[in-house]
């Protein structure tokens, strides 16, 4: 069936949309029954990981500034990041969509371009789905199943362990600011609008916008770290370092001390932030959506972890240490001394009360 | 922490809401890591079932007429029905909520009363969750994992198989009409408003409202039928007989002929519908949300299936047969002759274009 991509879903209808989606989803290894029955049937290891995360229009993305293909990629990526941060290998996903009736089917097709492309890259099968008419915002809910290896939990850090992060922080949060300033990527992640900035900032704009719209968590490195037992605790940074580090501290019964100078701030994000008169460190500490790893690493394991990260071409930074103290507390240390670091990450309910 | 149930979520905040929910979810068998890490870790059989289904305010329920505890029960029930209709045993659920910031935490607590109560009845663990601020309607997305036994697929019906349904049809759709007419149940499923009807209709009102707000699919019977191989194909009736039967026909490459007189119309729903001047058969054929089983049963298996259903106290009706013919077609036979039965079930996008 050839379908005009501008057909509104309200005209197409739910069953036709489901048939259309189903026809696009390929078979995948381990999938015994895929989309189209009451439930999917899949082969699993005796021990499975499950996670669920959503992207909601107006909260996580805006229809006017996020190309739907990239929204689809990110909807899967944020879940891939969770499975990897547990030490697992992602296998199967279900996708539940809540869509307004006036939305054009072409938008859903581009979303699925992104979902299917990211699924192919990650070697996972999309095995189930659901579409519902919503009254307003688009919501994409993905549940991801994975095989568990050696688990990497949030609990388990010991006093003296180093606080380690992968990559550089702040670019994704900077991407949100750049989108608000009119900078835009197209479906393929190419720069099409520079917003308030000039062409001379093009490389930095692309890097920060991609970090926000099409993040690339260090999935393979996460699994390798878990397999080799190189970290005692770990999670991904989704809400921001200052919000996520207290989780490891709280579940491990420890305090963490972070050296301000050691926090790896993304250089391109820092340049934009400084030009704006803002503070790059604040962005890196509180920005969120970095989808990098936050780890508790024993001092003896640190060299091996650094070697492993080098193999994958990923930077790692030791930014502080875990110490005995109040469970869940994080302290920031700089030239001026040491003070409590309050969680400043994203709180969707409070940040933008409806 | 004692929490005023009237606290709006926008005041409470996302992290506090997650902590509050997490504190309420009990441990469950097979759950190695529950809510609170990057993903849950659960024990699984080598072969797993996965399904996902949502309830969205304004589409599946109205805040003013559906008590949140019953919304929570139903959000799980519709997924339990899918796993059972595949022949599986439900094990673990994840719950993803999209909630407006002005919603009071008491509403979420009542929703969880229902989710947790239904989970306890069904012996499943809630292992993961997610909350996001939405811009308008409440959405509850549940993904359910189950152990697969002998699968009961939609494909597999043979010519000569009988079309069999469990229970009686139409009460749930009648419940929607009664809600629109002002009839109401409270959180416990007790009648508190009769709407346009009188107290003399109380029993019928309760039965139809409960069928809509707190459906009880024949979960154990479904699994027994699958285990014993008493049906060659099967699914649950969620969109309505006229929409769901074509699915079995289409996936089995057959036509089905339904005898109008044999369709088991719920007597209480029929009484309301007749009083309103409507047609009870139309309600039973097209109403939807019955969450009964629709099966293809070999003529030799029918007596054993009837015996088994009697053990569970569930009515079964043979309402027609599968025949060679156009794949996916359903024909209705009555005294006036035989004609094509067009799918008239719920299409959320087309029924109520935004």
C-alpha cells in the first residue's frame, strides 16, 4: 500500500496504522512470535534485564525542533543506555505510542526510521507495539529487555573508590539552549540553521545538538567494564551528575567528594556557555542527558579501566572519591574549599509546572 | 514520610514521587533487582512473552467517572488478558506513567492501590517504572512479561473448526453508555450513582459498570486451554468480536461464519440497550473490551473444552465455524440469510478525531 505521508492518523485509522508499522518491522534473532499476536514470544537467558523510559513532547522534545527520525533514535538510545549501565546486552524492545489524531503518518514513519535504524545498530528486535490516540502531546514509551551478564549495580561503592565518568559533560544540556536559540539539525543530523550563532560556530553547534538529539552512550564499554568487574558500582548520567551521583552514594551508604577542576566539561559547550556569560561547570554538573557512565572504581582497577576505555576511544576522568559520611551526600571541592553540592538536575514536574 | 494526598505532583517533584512509589512496591519472587537501578533484573524461563498496552485519559477512561484504583487494576488486567490469551503465565510488569503536574499525589496512590492489588492477585511483580510530566491527559503504559507455555496463536484455525467465545458479550460496552448517563461506581466497585436509571436497575448497573471499569478475563481457563491444546487458535476480545475475529481469519487464511442467534449477549446489557431502543446484538458484536476469549476449536475438542470451562465456572458458546474462503472475512448468518459482517469495533483514531 502506498501511503501519502501527509495522511492524518485520524483519517488512516488505528488498524491501518498498526498494519503499516508491522509491515516495516523486520524479523530479528530470538523472536519466535513478533508483532501481530496478543503478545510477542522471545528467547531469553535465565536472567533478564527490563527497563522502560519515555520521551514526551513538550518535556523531552519539541515537534518544531526535533526531527522525528532523531526522536525515534533517542527513544531507543535512552533505554539502551540503561541496559548497558546494568552490564547487560539489549535484545528486544516494545514501543508504545500515544499520538494525536491530526498527526501525519509521515511523522510516524520518520520516527520508525529512527527506531529501526537504531535497533539495527544495536542488534535488537522490536517485538511489540501499541498505538493510542492521545489528546495532545506525542509520547513514545519504550520497554527494553536484555540479557544480564555480571550486573553493574548502583549499590556497592566502597570508601576510597574513585568517582569516574566517561566522556565529557554538558554538551547535551547546551544543545537544549542552542535549540531554544534557533539552531537546527535535519533528519540526518546535518546542521540546517545556526540560530543566533554564525557559521564559524558550525562544528560546535553540530556536536552539541547531536549530543542532545542523538546521544551515543558508550554501550560496549559499559558491558566490558561490567564483564571484567572493573567497577564496583555504576549508572548512566541521565538527570545530571549532581542528581545521579547521590543515587550511587545513597545506595552504597557513602558520601562522594568531587574535585571541581577534574570534572570534564565539554569544550564546545563551554565556549557557547562562556560567550553567553554562563558558567560551564554548572552546565556539566547539573545539565543532564549526558548518557555517559558514572562509576565507582577501586584505585587498583583504575589503570586497567583507563586502558580498556582507550581501546574503545572513550575518555575517562577520575573526578573525586567515595568516602565514609552521610549516605547520599555529594560535596564539591575547589580552591575556595569544600561545600555540599545540591542536586540541580532536571525535575520534570517541578522544572516546568503545567 | 506522611504525604498530603492533595499535594500536586508539580509541588512534590519527580524524584520524591518515584521514591514514594518505590516504597510501596513489594518484593516479588524471581525479582533479583527491582525498582531503583538502571534496569530491573528478573529470572525468566528460556522462552518469554512480552506485551504492552496503555490506558489514556479521554480515550480509555475519564477522570471524572473512573475511580483511579479501578484504572490501576484495568491497566494491568488488559495486559494480563494478552499474556493469558497467548497461553502464558504473567510474571513481571513495568509501569510508565505520564502525569500532568497539577494532578494530586492521592490520585497516583489510588492508581497504585489498584495496580498493586491486581498484581498480588495475579502473582506478578512490578519491577520497573517511570514517571514523566505530561501536558494534558494521564497515560498509563504497562509492559508485562510472562513465561510461555504451549503458545496459543492467532494463526492455526482449520476449516471446520468451531468459533467459540467465553462468557457473555456487550456488558463492557454497555458500561461506557451507563457512565455517560451518569451511573458511577466508587473505588471499591460499589454503586454510588444510578444516573438516569432507578435503584431497581442496581444489579444490572453494577454488573455492566464493573465489566467496563474492572474486567475479569478468564486467565486461568485460557492457560488451561493452551496447555491441553484444546484450541487451534485464540486471542482475547478487546476491540470487539467483529474486529477481532477477522484477525484469526486473516492469520489462518480462512473465512468465519457466525450464527447471529448463537452469539451470547449479556442479558443485563441487553435489557438496558432494549430500554434505550438499541440493538443488543450490535452491542455484543461491535462493542469491544469484553476481554473474553475467542477461539478456534476442533469439533472433537469441543466437549472437553466445555467440561474444562465448567470446572472454572465459565460459560462457553460455539457461535459459528471457520470455512475455506476469503482470508480475513467474517459472515453473519440469521433467519434473513447470510451477509458480510464489517468490523465495527473501536478505532481510537477514527472514532473520535481530535
